[in-house]
């Protein structure tokens, strides 16, 4: 089985997995207007995929061929459920498996998942081996942080996991304790590259944190020597982010509205049965900004309950602005 990571151009640029943001609907919009080199799903509980609640989680593993290569991101600390979930993801047609060992959310960490794995390198290695076993040839990667309490923890955790058969390691340049309260420390990404090289590992190093566009990403690659950059928050309201030819600022407001409405329609088509329409509101806030009347328009959109209402509000806004 081919490892798609080895075929990527360098540097490469990937979309960060973000819960209740990078769902199937939004990924399809991004795939059309500015496709990254790699997509990830939102993170999915391996324990949940091995429980009676599995059917409710399957919506988070929905994807289209337009999104390939796409990696299924799993979280969990039970090697058995990780193995089973990885096997499922292979059957579903994913191109790789990613293990979330960096989520800083309190509930996730308190249950021993996400960034809490940084405190237990031995278990992290067992989980990675289980994923490799279950994936049966699919490349396995990890998304993590510099540490749990302090950056120096990377000096222990990263060498440990690099002993396993990993295709890539994405590192958010903050600790769990720092959350997003301090600027990302990209000098630590440079150190991560040095650690990888010292160990003779073939794993790709992907930097993540505070990068809002491709120009910044290229600067970070040059500064650190990392193989690729993961971009998260910059994608809000900007499906053109990864487009090397088109910038959002050059896209007409009419076109931006059209894309927002299409995004809303796709959400209803694929996800509304399982998710609340309110999830779209964070997107409306991001799409509708930086022009006269944006604040008032956002307020109207926040009260909308479906795509038809969204389209009507936009038509009225456009009609009034022409007068």
C-alpha cells in the first residue's frame, strides 16, 4: 500500500482538524475553492466507535473523493479500541490514520486522552503500534504539542514516539498548559526537526500554530526546516486560503455570499440530521466581516434557522445596498 505522505511536494500545506469546524460540508467547499495538500477529519473517539454509540459518530467519518488524500483522526488511549477503529477507517477508504495526542480540552485530558498522552510516552507508543497494526499498511501519523506542562517535555516525548513507525508528526508549537494564551514558539519546531534528524527517523515534521496564510507558512518552513505546515484558524471564512492563484480579498462580495450559502446548503444536506444548525453560526461570523453593514448583517444571520432564510437575508442585503 502506498504511503501518500512520501508523494507530497515539499513544503506541503495541510488543513488542521478542528472540532465542529472542518466537517464534511466545509471540507467539500474548501476542496472546490482552495484544496490543501492533505485533509483531516474532525477527531473521533476510538472508544465511541467501539460502542453502541458508533452510528452517531459515523457522520464524522463521512468524506468525498474530492477530499483525498484524507486522514481519519482518532483519539483514545486504549490500544484495542484504537486498533479496531483504525481497521474501520481503512475499510472506509481513508488514506491514513492520525492519532490526536495534543487536544488541550479539559474533559479530553482528564480522561487520559489528547495532550494527556504526552505524560505517558510508553502508552503512546503502544497506541501507535496498535494503530499501525489495525491500519494494515495505511500510514499512521500523530498530532501533538510541545509538552503538557512545559516545552522541555518534547525532548522525551518526541524521541519516544519517533521510535515507532510514524509517517508524520504534526506539532502545535505550544504546551497544553499554554493553550492559546501565548504566541506559538516556532523555535521549538526547529528543535523538533533536529530531534528527528538526530534519530535518523523518516517521519515528516509538520509545524502548527498562529499561521494564517501560505506566505507565513513558507516563512516558517524556511526558518525551521520543517517539511510542511498545518493551518487552522486562518480557514475561517476563507475557503480560498490554500489556493495559490486566488486570494479572498480579490473575490467579490457577491461570490463570497454565494459560497457561504452553498456551504450552508451542504451542511443541511449532509449533517443536519446529526448536528445542530447553530454550528454554522461561527462560519457566518467569519464570512461576513470587513465591509459596510457587516455587523448588522451578521446579527440577522445569527437568528436564521435554515439555508432558505440565509439566502433570503443575503438577497435583501444585496438589494438594499444597490439602492
